[in-house]
C-alpha cells in the first residue's frame, strides 16, 4: 500500500538541450497531448478516490468502544480439523487454558476424515478436560464443501448461545473468549476479531510482510464494520449467535462454494437479518496463526480467498474492481514512464498519496494491537502491493488452487 501528493509538472526549457519538454508530453513521447490529458485525469480520479476511502476508514478506527455486555454467556468453540496432528495440540492447549469459566464453554473439535493422529490427540485432551468433545465426520455429503460440512456438524451439536470459530493451526490468547463475549450486546448478532499471521520461528523479512498483510486485511475489516457495508472477515476469529446461524439457514445458500464459511456467511447475515455487527478492537480478543509453510501454500491461500469475489454482492464487486484497476494502472504507468518522463512524476504522485493514506491507516490499527515495529517493511510492501493485488486478484478468478487434499 502507498503515497505523496499528486504533482503536475509546469513545464520547462533548458539552453543546454535543443528540444523542450511540455507539461504533458515531449518529442520522444509516443502519447499525444490528448492521451496524456486522459491519462492524468484517470490517474488523478482513481488516486483521489482510493485515498479518500482509506482516509475515511482511518478515521473510523477512532470509533473504538469496548464491549459492554456484562453477562456470562455459554459459548461453544467449534474447530474443523483435517490432518492437523502438528497443530491441534497447541490450539487445544490455548483453548483449555482460557480465562473464561470452564463451566461456561465447550470445545468441539470436528475431525474431518483425518488419516493422521488428529483424533488421538483430541481424545487425550478430552480425557483430561471434560469440556473438550470430538465429533468425527466419516463421509462427505454431496453439494457442500468439506469445511462447511464440518463446521455445520459441530454447530448442530453445540449447546452454546454463542458460536466461536477458529482454525486448528491457530492459538487464541488467554482472554479471547472472555473478551469476545463482552462485545455481544443484546442487539449484536456477529462479532469478529483480529488474527495476526506470525512466524513460530525467528521472524524474517518475508514473514513480516505476511504479518503486515494480515494487519491490512484486519484493518479493512475493523473499519468496514463501523459502516453498514462490511467488507470481509476471517473465520480464524469469528463469533455469532447460534440463533443467527439458524435464522439464515446456516451455510445452505453458500454450501457449494469451496470456502466462504466466513465472509460469505457475514454477507448473508447483513443481507438477511437485522442484527448489528461488532469488531473486537482489543488485543485480548486476538487469535494468532502461523504463516504459510511455503510460498506455494501462501499462493493457494490467497487465490482461494480471491476466488470468492465472484460471489460477492454487486456493490462489493464494483468496489474491489476499482481497487484492482487502480493498482493495475500503477503497474502500467511504469513502462510508459520510460518513454514519457512526465508519466514517472505522475506515478510518483499517485504511489505517494496512496502510501501516505495507507500508512496512517495501517499504523493506527497496528498501534492498537502493538504491532508498530513491523513497519520497517512498509516501504517494500508499497512497491510489491500493486503486483500482489493484480496477480492474485486475476489468478483467483481464473486459476486453480489446492486446499488440503
């Protein structure tokens, strides 16, 4: 993400060179003056529109009210797990040591046809902790994605008024359940929280870029929750009333999509109910998750996320299309600037304004969750971001991805 103020050259002449450079074009430019005017207009329009939206989202981050629900609600934590023997132990350890009263929550692990020791590890925890339960899925019904089937199986068996979901490779902080529950005021039907991506080993440059990426997605989620048009959400840290899930008939209308148990579900709640949403802007409501093991795994994850865009509402498709076109334009301006120097000034202005708005927005969110130190990688992210958006955005619509087996 990136920014500097948009600059328009006023034109100049030099006695050392025999040709002049006009404000919009020069003798070596393949673009006509009319083409340059159109290019300047489109770039300015997209840059100002994009940055204005980011600034609006930035100011909405200051609307941060803590949860006010004083009541202890019974919670069912539902985790879908498939071949997660490497991670499920750490996840369960974080869940059984929550600060919430043990009698006020249950942990339901849905073993989705695992062929490793996932079920055995869960059973060991269940023997020592009476609130840990395991449900095993033996077969996959038709016309429903595996994860949605696993989650729905767990939710149907849940006794909790509140359903809290996370992934088997995640580790919620100690006060996670306790803090999220405070955000369930009487009129609130769904609450989302921050799920930072972190390296379990010594952080590297690339792991910090992954962490910054998770911060950017979470910041967009948190700010959009302050509007009536929430953008997205992560199932790694998502909670909703069981009655809300039943009101929208669960995953019925989105069951055939391979993913979308989080953001597509969110959009259904917004479109089909009158429940309010809340975002837990509190470090005590965080759920940490590991970075992908490889670039291939990261690419598959991002392509899978991008693939859901075709199922979004019309307004959200248009919003995302605008962001895509802006970043595509920033990429296209670079080769054009080689033959038209003034276009490079235009590119600097656009990338500058973009980066300033993004930095203020993301730094504000990161400060709330104590991630300010991550921003030494921001300059590199500024340069990579347009390519990241364009490549994975396009790949998500037409490419294939792998998810588990």
